[in-house]
C-alpha cells in the first residue's frame, strides 16, 4: 500500500488504513500457514499408509525393511521441519507488517529529512527520535509490550538460530538458551496486537504533529 504526499504539513493517512492493512496481511499469513499445515496432515496420512504397508510386506531381508522404515521416518522428520520453518516465516512476516507500517509513518512525518530517516529502522532510534521530536514515549502505545516481544522473537529467528536470548527471555513463556517452540501459538497470541499498535501509533503521531504545527504558527 502506497500513499502520495502533497504537503509536508499534511497529516498522516487515516490511522484506520494502517489497522486495515495489518489485518489483511495477517490473514494472508494465517492462510499461508493453514495451507502448509493441511498439506503436512495429508502427507502424514499418506506416509502412515506406506509405513503400515512396508511393515506388512514380506521383504527379502530385515535389512530391506529397516531401510524402508528409516526412509519413511526421514520423510516424517522433513514434514515437521517444513512446518517449523513455516511458523518461523509467519512470525517474521508478522513483525514485517509492523516495520512496513511504521516506516510509512516515518516517511510521511519526516518527508524530505533524509538524515533523520536513515536510522529509523532501529527500534532504539525510533524511541529516541519520537521522544525528541514529539515528546512521545513509544512505550505508551497500545499493546507495545506484545509488539516488543514480537520484535525480540523476530530477532532470535533471524539472528540467533532460533535460540532464546536474554532480551526475549525477559518475556513470559521464553527461557534463555532454549530453542523457540510453539511458534504458531505465539503468532495467534501476538497477531491481534499488531493492528492495535499501528493504529494507535498513527493516531498519537497525528495528534502531536498537529500540536507542533499549531505551535509553529503561533
């Protein structure tokens, strides 16, 4: 989704548009995982049938049977691996929604200010910039804690081989140095917070931007 800017003092697009965009893209991610999960179930049924058939057949040797069964076990393992990767992709995609929405907000409010835009892909830089320019504490945004947890989970997947680090361990449900698990449960728990967060952030930035513009004219 792209919006065209006409005036540097123009307000952000309706906050509702960010909320709607987030909800639509979350449904795309949910559909993606549902398709992967359904395919996995169908393949498991098929492999189960092959497993029973191999066990009931009379192979020429026990080694042949063992080799057949090991091959089927590998197939089951690959299905679990594919589903796990799909869950990780869904989490990364969920946080990407936050990144794209906030990036659009920053492109809008810092129109033509390239130096300020350069560092705003970093979470800490966003917090500092909003505090300095708008006297806004990002942590007061609705559902901030859930989005912050999502950010940490995204970082662990992308940069720490899926092993819980100290920052993610600061949230409930995660233990340091353990491999992340139950990612789809985490997705469903965190996803509702994303539309809430981006809408509220847009509303708060609009309020402060309008206030600053009025102060400049006074």
